[in-house]
C-alpha cells in the first residue's frame, strides 16, 4: 500500500518507503547509489541509534561524510523490523526556511502518522533552518515527543552543541543521545576492504594500504573511486571543496579570506602558529577574524586545532601557539585541489604529495593526530624541544613522536627521550628501541587504537 500521497511532494524523494517497503532500496537515492559501490560500509552507529526510546537525538559530522546515507541505512533496518512505514519520516532541513515552517510541517505530518505506534522523525541538516531550536523546544514542551524519537543532524557541531543547552530535561532517558560520525579510520577502512588480517600479518600489505589511505582518507566516495578506477577524479575532490565553500558563504564568510587561510594552513602544515602570525601574512585585518574562520572550520570537522599541553594540569595552554591540521587526508587533497585546479589531480597533485618525503611526513603526522584525537584529548608538547602528540588517558599524558623518514637521528628525538612514557611511530617495518624509546611501525599502531 502506498502512503506517498500524504507526503509533501518536496520531501517525497527521501520517503520512498511510503510507496512500498520492498522498493525502498531501489527508489531511495542514497541507498541506490550505495548499492553501486564496490565497498558498502555499515557504521557501528547503526546499532547504537535509538529504537523505541523517545527523546531528542543529535548526529553530527562533516560534510560528505555519509550522515544521510547512514540514516537511510538505519531507516531500512527499522523497516525490516516491521515498523509501520507511516511511523518513519525524513525531512531535509535544506528545504525548510524557518521555525514556523518547521512547526507547521511537524504538526501536519504528526496527524498522518499512526497514533498508537512509536514514531521516528528525522530532520537532516537541521542547522539550515532559521531558529530551528525554537520550534523543537516548543514541540517538546507541548508534549508531542512523548512517543517519538526526533533525530537532528548537522554539519556544524558548535551550533548543535549550543542548541542542546536549550533542551534541558527534554532529551529523553537514553544513555546516549549525541552521536558523531567520523571519516573511516585506517582500521575501519581495512575491515571494509577485507584486508585487515592480511595487513596485520604482512608488513608490505600494511604499508601499501596505508599509502592508499593517505590518498583517499576515510571518505567512502574516494575509497570506492580509487578501488574501481585507480584514481580520484577532480569531480570527487570538487564536491567536497564546494560544500566547504558553500557552508562558509552561508555563514557570511568571504571566499577570498577562506582561500588565503587554507593556503596558509597548507604552507605551515604541522608547524606551530598563532592567530597573530597568521593575520600578518593575510589580507584579513584582525587576528580575531582569523580565529573566527578557524573556529568555524573546526566546528565543520574540516580542521582540528591542536593545542600545546599544560603538563601539570592536563589542559590546553591557551597562550601558546597551536597547530592546524585537516581532519582527514582526503580533505587536504580536496582543498589543495581547490587552490590549485589542475588536469588529472590524482597523478599531478595527490601522488606528488605522497611521493615527496617532506610533504608526506607532514600528512602522516596529521593523520596520526586525527586518529588519536578520536579517542583521547590530544595536544602536543612545547618545551625545549617539541613532541608531536601528547594524549591524556587515565589522568596521565602519554607522548608519541612521528618520524616518517628513512633515517632516524638521535638528536631529533632528544625531547621525547626525556619522558619515560613515550613512543616513536616510524616508517620502519619492524619494532625496536631508538635512543632508549620504544619504536613501532606507525600503521600498525593506528590499527590498534
């Protein structure tokens, strides 16, 4: 039986399950595209999202990371469990202007949903809706979510975090109500490809797969593109860069400033910088403007700001310089291509970075930092020397130095050797001890995180 006639036509594309549950996988745009890929990923979050537990839930993550596809996979799972199709609705926030339209749509849709069934309402990219949180608060206060899970997604985590503060006591009783989707880690990528066991037992396989990861990162479109066509096309890179530019413009930022800032980040990749030093080299007039742009990029999961560690307090040192890295190798390549559009970017832009020892070592260090920060508060040490990673676990900091070079010189490890809780991540195929510090193959350690 088809229920699509009850749905506003502008949202029908994302609610094809109302035409028939059996046809959902063939009619839905995300699931149809997913089926054409060589590798189909099912995130762990699929088993963690709520079932029959009322509340307001949030799902954050960067653009093009697969949040919409994840939700469509989740919808398919719910339908397979036998829920009434009318009890499951998907709204795209990009098609809703403000809180008034959102409230009217909600009330209209609620009347069409079964009254005696637990209901699920998804609002994708909710932060596109002006004052969306006012509508959600009013709906919650009116008691309309007592038998419903309301799922809100957004690419700007700061906006969602601020809005969460306005819903005290309205989130529900579930132990977890906030979810975040990251790009695939190195380990998750190997599991997806069916290469984990081979990589764990064969160093050549391990390092070749890590070399691939430095090219496609954890983005499924790039992973599949490289697997099926032995390249990453300019169109794939453009898609991501266009989203970043578009989201910045929607927030009133200038594209020329963004280009200058991205250029500066790549130029000083892996180095310590301050907002003042950045502003001196840019046409941006004030260091606070630089900080504002960086903060927005960080909230969009484009950039990670790595602060220096106050060792005795285990917190960030607010006045010390910071490091700026892209949260995934694919983001680095996509934004580098935006700045330097060139024919055949895979062979003329991506591979030259991978094959340049100095540039690749910076990309590897950023990759290691972005992996550690998923699981631990992550900083760097700035003292007489520098240590690349200082992560906090069990009320103690642990140090990691990344050395992606063929030859390791003891004097380059003098700072990390001062600590007894240190580790060196290397390009070597085997483990050992260097300057009194344990050293392990970097890709193998990332697998174990």
